[in-house]
C-alpha cells in the first residue's frame, strides 16, 4: 500500500484536475476582498506547492503537519529553536558532523546544553537524565558508524520523564520506518539524501503530531524564514514518487557491496546495519 501511496503522492490539483501539481512561484497572493483570504498571503508563511509536499509527507510519516526547510541543517536548527538557555538535550555520541557543529555553536552562543550519551545502553542514558533534561535527540542508525539504536525503550523513558523524543530519520526514510507512529514526538530528515534522490535539491523536513508542537513550529518556521522554495518543493514531490524503488535498490546494492568489501585487502571493518543503503568502511 505504501508503494501506491508514494506513486500517487500529491497527484491532483483541485482547480484543473491536473495529475501533476503546478509550481506556484508567486511570493504574494491577491484576495478578492477584505477578509476574503484564499488561505495564502505570503510565500514564506505558506505556498501552494510547498503545502502540497508538506501535506503529503505528513501523511506518509503519520504526522499532523510537516515543515519543509531549505536544507537538512535548517531542519535541525528549527528544532533547536524550541529550546531555551539552561535546557539540556541528550544526544547520540556518534552523530552527523554538521549536527555536532551546530550543537556546539548553540551551546556556546545560546546556553542550550547537549550531553552526549550511548543510546545503546538504556541504563546509562537513564542515569544521565537530570532536572534540566528536556529531550532525546537520536539517530536510529548513526552517521558515520552505523550504530543501530532500539528506539522503543526511549519512547517509554521519555514519557516517564516528560521529555521530547527527536528522531533524525534520514537514513531510514518513512518508507522503512515511521517513528511518529511508534512514539516519537518530532521526526526530521535531510531530504537532500533519499527523499529528493536525484542530487539536485538541498532540503530538510520536520514532521510532528502534537498540536502544540505544530503551532510552535508554524510560528518558528515563518519567523526564522527557513522555508523551502516552490521549485525545490516540486522536486521533492517528484522524488517521493520513486522513493520505494530507490530505497529497495539501495538496500540490495549496499548488501552486495558490504559482502564484497569484507573480503577486500586493506579493509578492516565494514559498518553496515543491514536496513539502509548506507555503509561505512574502515
């Protein structure tokens, strides 16, 4: 069923019945009269092309709303903007380098503390929770060491302590995993990778389920201006239609490559989770 949903993503345009959504490049929108809004007024706030992609993606994720950004790092920054000085976030010790640099900057400039923990060990993580802890930030398959984390214990632990669970699901995509359906509060992706899939769009996406978080992100998304352009939103709609084909083939290729590399001279370790198209070598 998910294959069909992806192939039909954002398929129709209500006004004309077109089977491909148009690209609305307009930055402003005319209203027919005072108080007669079309639902759009300024593209930073809302754009029909971006809205079509965000709506489709939220449905795939099992969320209420998605917020498309101009890069994966813009999505991480958007999430960071929820927190205030003195807040603490427990973070995977093996973490994408760009995210690590942003966290360092946020800690130095804004006083949000990031504590690096081993999410492979639930007891260890539980011992690190303090009165200042507000969230978990987890890569379920880490970048670059490909450490796979069982998320289920952290959904339960977060609820016990009133914490937000943030999942960077870039490596898995909503085709392989939908953390919002399992207990996560916020899911983000670098859409530049699998979602776009053609090396021609830089983008990110944040999806949430809780109405309070929807309202907070809508405000931050608009204020910060970390919004995706209409053309790039169209490219992501196009990318979603073949996501299932590309992810399936990437898995097959990665499995073959991992098996082959194990026998190559000069390679000590092949780091591969078995669930994605990504692997690392040492």
